[in-house]
């Protein structure tokens, strides 16, 4: 009995320590970017694009990177959703539980999820070079959609698999078609989880740098066309921290702070939407 209590105490201490490490890491990251980036924050950072000499410490802001990141992540998430939702609903409602096809699809999605984003960028660059397409907003959106596709699909798939099958069977028994059951029962019951999956993929897309480095390029202007290059916040951080000028490096930390706050808002928005939409789900 004494040994069991000792084991329980050890594992409890490990769990508390692991939780503290996660919270402490987040706090340390926030303190670092706030301490080094907050002094450089001003209205110009949000309202102006880089002007001449910006990377030498002169005037300007990163509006181009903020807008570019929203364009890239928003477009990539929307395109990934158009592909992910049909795949998820097909796996959850149309494929039989014992089918051999579903595990193959899920395995392919898991492998795609584990591929580094730099590989997606290299793949996109190869395709664009073969088609003689320059780095552009469209290229970045397509690669981010491919990057987010397995994340969104697998997250949605797990949510739908946790839904009680009795609800679906009851709807089918009452005469509803499988399509009606999928659209009106399955999606309604899993809406909080589906929303969380979408925002999770959006957060991954807006924070990725490697995939858009080769495909979206970088520019000091706000793109007005899908075929123009687009800046992004992760690359703005990378380029500014790589300069030898302390003022520009401080702006790089400010850009990192802005990116961190955006991802934090996405996470908080995900929790708020899940709680709000959860009232429609049967528990």
C-alpha cells in the first residue's frame, strides 16, 4: 500500500511539474516579446508600410505584413475548409466503420500533418517554377491550404467520431436521408469542435514562415492582386531580427508581439465560440 502511495505521489508531482513547465514557457515567451517589443510599438507600426530606410532604423510600420498574414491565413483556411469538410463528412457518415479505406485516408492525413512546412514550401516552389509562376499571394494561399488541410481534417474527424452514433441512427430511422442527417444532425452536434478545428488551422497558417518564404515572397506593399507578392508577420520578424541595427531588431520583437497577440486572440475566440455554440449540442 505504501508503495502505491509513493508511485501516486511521484506521478502527481510529474503532472504538476509538466503543467507548470507549459504555463511557465508561455509566460516566459510573453514576457520576452513584451519586454523587448513593447517599447517599439506605436501607431505607425499598425498604420504604415515600410518607408525608405525602414530596415536601417527610419520611419515606417509593418501594415503590409499584418494585412498579408491575414490574407494568406484567411485564404488558406477558407480553401482548406472547402476541401476538409467534405472529406470529414465522408469519413464520418458515408464510410463504414470497418472499411479499409478510412484508415488509409487517415494515415495519409497523419503523414501530411507530420511533413515539415519547409517541404510544403519547396514543393510549392517546384510546381510554381514548372508553371512559370512567380511568388505571389495566390501561391502562398495554395501552399497554406495544403499545409492546413491535414490539421483541419483530422481535428474535425476526431470531433465527429466522438459524436454519439445513436443520434445519427435515430435520424436515419425516422426517414432522413444520409445527406440530411449529415448536414442537419452531425454538423449541428459537432459545430463547436468543427469551429475549434478551423481556428486551430488558421493559427497554424498565420504563424508559419517556411512554406510562404518560397511561394508568397515578401514585399513592402500591400498586395492588391492574387498575383502580387505578399508579406507576412513571421518573415517580418525573421528579416528584422537579422539586421545589425538595434532599432530594427526591437521592431522585430514588436512584430513578434503582434503575431503572438493575434494567435492568442484566435485561441480565446475558439474557446468563446465553442462555449457559445455548445448549447446546440446534446450532452
